[in-house]
């Protein structure tokens, strides 16, 4: 069966306490289909302040254009707030940017629509 790999880059803000040890899950919502819900967990620590984590998600169906993502943060014990600054999805040589720039607190789901990206004002 054909599968489709999406590269997802998740950037944690470079501000105090931005990182989190909580679990974060993501489904990708495309024009054709919605992916499974993946756990964003690489070897080692994920979501360290200022870091970008890259994940390769294997989808069973062709999602089409990625139009929406949903970040689902699930607390471990007391919870650990997370400041996500940006999520980028790369699929079939296209890049989709999902600017976030906000906190996810406790058990929280956040839907992000594709944006045009953040351009420098220089
Ligand atoms: Ca934190
Ligand atoms: Ca990990």
C-alpha cells in the first residue's frame, strides 16, 4: 500500500518556560483527507526552548493540500505550559506554514490554519 510522508517541523519559542515535557499529538487536515493522530516524539527531549523538532509522519492516504493542523497537548502530572511559535508542514515539495505564537496550557487543543508565513519587516 502506498504511503505518503509529511515532514513536520515544530518550533518552540525562545522565551522563559516555553519548553514542555507534556505529550503533544497532531493530526493533519488536508483537502482530501485527515491523517491519523501522531505523537510528536523523537528520541531524546522534544520541545526544548528555542528548538525546532522535525518529525516524519507517514500517512496512509494522500491528504491533498494541508489546510489545517490540530495540536493536542496532554499533560503529564501537573502539566507544563508550552509556547509554540511555528509549525511547518512539507509535503511533495510544497511548504505550508502554520504560525502559532501562543501558549498551550494544561490539556488544550489548538487548531491552526495555514498562513502566509511571517516575513521580516527589514
Ligand atoms: Ca513550560
Ligand atoms: Ca522524546
